């Protein structure tokens, strides 16, 4: 009887110990999971381009998001579109957004990187530039970039707010004249004045 009772107590004790151990392991796993997930999310987020899909304070709210990070420098003229260029042989077909070297440039809508210009003999005016085309044929032209966003190539799909390049002074911008030249071509047609179409952050300086 003693042996049988002892054996039962031993089995019960071992079962209880296993139950406690298993519960402790389950507790640790459940409570450790959020930490592991948080690390993964943080790592994934760090690899994604910054986005500026909306600005809390704006000088003007238009249908097109601002194509450039407005910080640390942002200045533009309401009347730069249509101004004569190259001794009157052509007109300015976009708007110049003055900035500092390396400020982020964004895709203003979902589209495809349709064409690319590389600073050099074949892109004397634009320097490094992207053409982003939408499904309806509308395209946006971004010129004078100092660099393209890593990993992007012609034919890639981009999303609204995605970084596609960095502000620079390539092409005919002039050394140190850092700015983004931005054009809007509705349905693939002639350029229109981007100014009234843009959402302009309040941190930008706007002149006549």
C-alpha cells in the first residue's frame, strides 16, 4: 500500500510540475510575441520610403500632392509657368520648387516610371529626370534630380507618396541652384500650369 500510495503521489507531483512548466513556457511565448513582431514591423518600416501624403497646414489645397519634401527649404513663384526661356525660343513648361540639395522628391500619384533622363549630353536641360505616367495617359515630369531613388528603373510601378529621387542642380539648373522642376501633362497633352493644382505646405514661401 505504501509503495502504491508513494507511486501515485510521485506521478501526481510530476504531472503538476509538467503542467506548471508548460504553462510558464506558453506564458513566455505569448508575452514574447509582441516584442518579436514589433522588431519585424520596425525593420520593415525602416526600409519603406518616407511619405508626405498630406500636410496638416497648407497655403493652398489642390488635387495634386506637393511633389517634394518642403523641409528644410521650399520657395516657389506663382508665375514661373510660361515664362520665356533660352532667349525667347521656348517657354517654361513647369514650376520650379526651390529647395536644398537632397530633399526628397515624391510620386504625386500611382503610376509607372515611363521614361528616365540621365544627366549628360542627351539631357542638357533636364539633367537627371523621371517621367511618371498614369493609366489615363497623364504624366508628370521631375527634372534636375541629384540622384534617383535606389532600386528604381524604367517600367517600375510607383505609388503616391513614394520617394523617387532627390533634389539637385543637374542639367541647366546651374551649380548650387537646387530645385525641382515639375510639369503636369493631362492625358499626355501639352503642359498646364501646376501652381493652381498643387497642395502647397504652409512652410513654403510663395512669391508672385
